[in-house]
């Protein structure tokens, strides 16, 4: 029964608007009297019933006076205005209602004048004095109209039974109590117990109203295309007339002799006559197209732009650049639309061919599209005025329905899921109880989703404790595995990478070679005199000797690139951009060895002597990284023999 009462009250408000409008028209009053019902229902039930009554008021009136539909947005604004101030408590006393009259009259008066001038004015630029005059003339009527409507609405509100007032307050609401925390985060409501499929079908039915908007948009596109096509045909015919006046065999004479050529002057006069025959022709010019630019044949003087002289070269316009290839080939091009400092223009290029079929020049006309823009603007304004009200009405109804039935329950569940605690067991239980307290009872797929979320959250709460323990165990295992991996790939004496790490790097290089993405070099270093140091000073000094050699290698090539692959053998692998510096590094290494060996203050195990060989990966001769290593090893061996030959000890 409550729903029926709400519908009946809205219907009565609609009848009140229609009767008021009929009275105002019948007695030719300077008022409209079509908003009292809208204000009454908006103050009573909020935005949705108020906007609905306001929209259908203008819709019904427009069946008699179609122009009234353009003003439906004003009636909708009145509904929004009344609903807003009703929430602020302005309809609790007559004094507060009277305070609303002036702002409402000003808002409606300005809105009505704006809509009227946009629809019927030939230009946006109306003088301030004219606008003030119109507003002053209409303001008295607006003030009386809105004042009477507000007072009538207040009187009806005062006589409304409390049961009807209560029906409007709970319109569309079946809301369960929420905690203070949830109320601060969002407004969660209970929803109508109907199928989600039914709800979406209802939304689809409402959305079908947009078909009318789509049809209007298509009408606009068709209007624009038809008007544009008409202009193209007009300009094309003008260009054809211009071409008919030209002799393709005399183009060279036109350019060389110019106005001194009698035929040139006669054609120029005819071109001026064609230009003056249509006020929307901005420019007429005839160009011969060459690689270096547009060579002027004819160019007409205008009030704003001086004419270029025959034979003068004009650079290609930006809008013509993409057609340059076709123009040079003498082919026709499509119409060009531009919007620059010369205004909105339609430009037609039409070629003139001689008896051999060779293009001699192009006749070009720039046609102003400002008048087309004005026609399109007027058409767009009417469409906008017509559908603004329709859009607001459908948007509010659709938003109200979707918000109460779909969005709010999903947002409530999303809020709870987002703020769910995964770390603290006490907080997890607290958040689980908060999800349970939502008690979504929509009776459709959303309720199924809620129940699934509830069950999943409970399972997660159970599993998280085991997961947390497992994470700790896995972390400890990872630490141990990492330590073991480090140990397995590190040389125990020098602390650098060992042969196992070297083999792993070689495998990586082979993969890069197979992908044709390899760039590296290998440096082979063999330490000399290790056996001599061991035999002479002991193995402890021999170890120090190796460590010092390793430090020198690492200081030059970088520790990340050095591997110990044998007792006295080190390998350096350099990749990427540093490959080009490898020869320099080898030279620097040898220089450091010489410097250390020349230092008499150092002990023998503190000096370093080593043979060095280097090889760069060459895809023409190397099939794998081992080929590069062998070449580096061979060069190292040759270097070792050379060093032995030079020794005197």
C-alpha cells in the first residue's frame, strides 16, 4: 500500500503542474505555474520523485507546445533545488520557505534566458544591456511564479498525513543497522529481494531510452555530412568554372608575363567576378606544383591578404604536406578541411591537364565554413537542450536503482575485504565478524557472492596461521640454501668465485651465443713462481702469494668477473660494454706487475708474476665459449714461454 500511496501522490503533483500550466496559458499570465507539484514532491521525497514529476510535466506539455521540452532542464533544476533545501530543513517554516523565493527566481530566470537565447539567438554575443533588459522584464513574473509555487508546496506539505511522509522517507530503502565505523566509511543498505537478472533487465529497459539520444546524434552526423557534401559540390563546381577559363597551353605565359599579358588580365577579372559572386569564397589562387613549392599562376587580392605575384614560389601549407606526392604527380586530391588563423576553411584542389594529359596547374578555392558552423551550433544546442533534461532524469533514476541494489552491497563487501587483517589473529577474527555483520539478504547473485566471501574469509582465517608458520620455515630454508649456494660457488682461499661458478657462467654464455646475443671476452691468467715460493718460503707464503695475485687481478678487472679455476690459474670473463676496455685492463695489469716487481721493499710473496692471454668472442669462428677460452689459454701459454725466455734467474 505504501508504494501505491507514493505513486498516487506523485501523480497528483503531476496533475497540479499541468493544471497550473493550463491556467497560466488560458489567462495569458506572465507566469508558468508548472512547478508547484515538482517542489512539493521533491521536498517530500527527495531527488528521484521530484525529478520524475518535473520531467513528465514538460514531456506532457510538449505534446501541445513542442518548444517546452527544451526547458525541461529548468523544471529538473527546480526539483534538485527543492530537494536539497528540504534536507537542510528549509521547509519546516513559512519564513524559511520565503527565503528560498528570490534565489529560485534568479536561478530560473537566468536559466530560462540562457536556454532561450541559445535556441533562438543568431549569435552568442548579446550585449549586456539587452540581457539585463530581458532579465528585468521577466524577473517579476519569475518571482511571483516561484513564490506562489513554493507557498503552495509548503501548504501541501503541512497537510500531508504522517504516514505518507513516512512512506516517502523510506522510499527504496531496506537498510540494516550498521556500526559507527561502517557508517563513516560508506552507506550500506539492505536491498530489494529480487533476482539480479531482473534488476539488470530493468536497467536495460531504462537504458533503452538512450536510443532516442543515439538517433538524434545520428541525425546530427547526417546533417553535418549532408551540409558538408553540399558545400563540397558547390565549391567543386566553382573550381570547374575557373578551370574552364584557363588555357592549359598558356600557363607558362601567365607566369612569365603576368598582368602585361592581355589574356591574363581577362582571366583575372573573371576570377574576381567568381569570387565576388559568393561571400563565402575566401581565396582563389592557381598554382603550378613543383618540388621547391607552389609556383603562383594567379592569386587574387583580398582585404586581409596581399596577392602573390605570378611566378612567385609559395611554400607548401602544412595541411597540404600529406598530399604533396599526389600534387607533384598531377593527381586529384580529396577536399581539405582546416581551422587556422584564416578561419574554418574547405579547400578544393582541381588539376588542369593539357592536350597530352599532363597536369599544368591546380585551381584552388578556399571556402569559409563559418556559416556551416553556425547551423551546426544551432542544431547542437537544440539537441543539447532537449536531451540534457532527458539525461538527468534517466541518470538519476538509473543511479538510484543501481546504487541501492548493486553498488552499495558490493562496495560494503569490498571495504571489508580491503581492510581485512592478515597478520594479527585477534584482528582477523574482529574483521571476520564485521563481514558477518553485513548480513546481505538480497536474495540474488549478490547474496551468493556475499556468502562465498564469508566462507572464504573464514577459511583464510584458518589457513593464515599455518601459512605464517610455513613462511617462517621457508625463509629459514632459503637463508640456508643461499648460504650453501654461496659456499659452493666461492673459492675457500681467495674468496672469489670458483670453478663451479665459472662453469655456470660458461653455460650462460653458450645460451647467449645460441640466441645470437653474445658479446664477451675471456682473459686467462697463470701465476708464475708458485712452486718456487712454496718450496723456498713454505706453503703458507705460497698461499699469500696467490692471494696477492688474486687481489691484483680483482683490483684491475673487478672481483665480480674473476674466477679461480686451478691452483695458480685465474679466468676473467668480461661482458657487454666493458669488452672494448679489456685490452686496456690487460695492459694495466701488466703495468702493475712490473711496478710491484720493481719494488725492492716488497717480499717475494708480495710481488706478482703471471702470464696473460686474452681472446674476444667472434661469431665467425667461435661456436661456443670454450673456443674463446682455448684461444685465450693459447695466448697465455705463448706469453708464458716469452716470459721464460726473458728470465735470467
